[in-house]
């Protein structure tokens, strides 16, 4: 259905309470936001300089949080397709999550076993 990535796709996640909006993170250093009805790529989020390992939707699906092997977590505005904030680490990041009740709090994990 979709072939926008030039390398492997690591994670695919549907938005909260949505059967048609999903995000994909890839080994090509990008994230794509896609719609299933109709089939379309809404946007490609570019900015990471390493494989994107994880992503998480905000409660209201307006933002996306991503973690990459370049040691950065990025906060994206989904409708505008822009990076709002970059959080740097000295180690590759492997996972990220928004706190379920508060979009202002997030946690990132790295390949050294540290949560930030």
C-alpha cells in the first residue's frame, strides 16, 4: 500500500482512537504519517541523523515523539510537519513514551539502560 521508505520500517503505530491514521519510523532516518482512508502519505518527518527506533503519539494525536540512534528525541507537530524540540543524549536512544495523562512529560530510554 505504501512505499515511501527507502529502508526497513521499524515501528508502525496507529494514532489513539483512530483506525485510519498511523505513523511509521524507518531505518532511512524518517517518520511518515499515513492515512488509510483514502490511502495517502500525509507527510514525511525529516531531521534525525540515525535510524529512528521508536515513536509515540500524544494523547490528542497532535504531536509525535521519536527516538533515534543519533542520540536525539524529537517532538513533532503532526499537522504542520515540523520539529518543535530536540532533546539530545550522549547515547543512542531506543525508546520514548509520553506520560499517559500529561503531554508535557516524556521519558526516553537509551542503549545503556538509562531512562531520561
